[in-house]
C-alpha cells in the first residue's frame, strides 16, 4: 500500500468512527415497555438438564463405563451451585472418614523407590487401558503437587510435598509420636474428603484407584526420612 493510499484509508476510518460515536445510544433499540420479563429456570431444572446432557453426551467404551457419571452424596453436595455449609461439610467429612480402611497388617510404609515411580506415573483408568485393575495405575502426584526440587514441571493445584515428613517432625515413622501424622497421611490418601469435604484430590483407596501396597509405597515417599522428598 502506498503512503497516499494509507493516508486516505486512515481518514475514511476516522470519519466512520466519528459517525458511530455520534450515533451513540441510537444504535441500540430501547426495550419495549410492555415486554414481559423472561422466566428463569430453577436450580432443579438446570440440574436435570445437566444430567440429561451428560447422559446424552457420553458413551461406554473399553473400561470407561457410564457409572463414572454417577455421584455419591458428597460429590453431589460439592457440585451444587453453592458450597455446602460448615455443618454439612462436617457431616460429609465424618461420613467419609468412616470409610477409611487402615492397613490390614498394621504396616503403613512400603518402599519409597516404588512410591517415587508411582508419583511420577500418570497412566491409568483411560478407556484404552486393557484393565481397570488398580495395580496398573499411577499416582499422578506430579499433576497437582511439587514432589521433588529437581522437577522442572509440576502442578500447583495442591501444596508442595517437598519435605513433607521433615516439616512435620517425622524423624521415625514408627515412633508413637509420629502416629498422628502417619494416620492422617494414610487417611488423606485413602479418602481425601475425610478431611476436606470438597477436596479435588482423588480418593485413591476409597475409589479403588490404587492398591494397599501402592499406598504404602506412596506413604514411604512422603514420610521415610531416607526418601528424596525429605532430604
């Protein structure tokens, strides 16, 4: 475009812009005085429409079944338009805590090396996986947490897990003084809603996403003083 043509274009644009600005509110027609207010849909209607949309938009394929759309009462409460009240949240947490299954042999910690592999493994539960067996799944920890200072990429939805046990004073996980933190950590991994009603953390044990041994290994990663997490 030549300099003259560019100047002409700029002038035409300026004239057009001035005309639009001068028109002001006249560009928008005023609402009719006798127009009736539109009816608004209630929360129940919207919830029903959402369920119908979800049911109509998904289909079963491979290991992914339609029951993944089903919500338990805790999930329903936390998916509502308003967050549950403190009283309701307290009841949810008490109910979820009652579902926690503690280690069958009383052993909370496994091998932190295996736990580290699990923490960095994002596989599992996709429709193309050959099996829904928990032993095939990873822990996905890096998706939401920093696990190691050497990591260059990690999620920030959850808090950093770096020095998890060290910061909580766990020098010996077998020491009775460490029991409250050890049990809390197991419970949080098993069913996160037991401590935070609307937690977005997967309920690894409750939902059978990981085995008891896999949970022990993650526990070791978090609490074993020899784990790189606690260096």
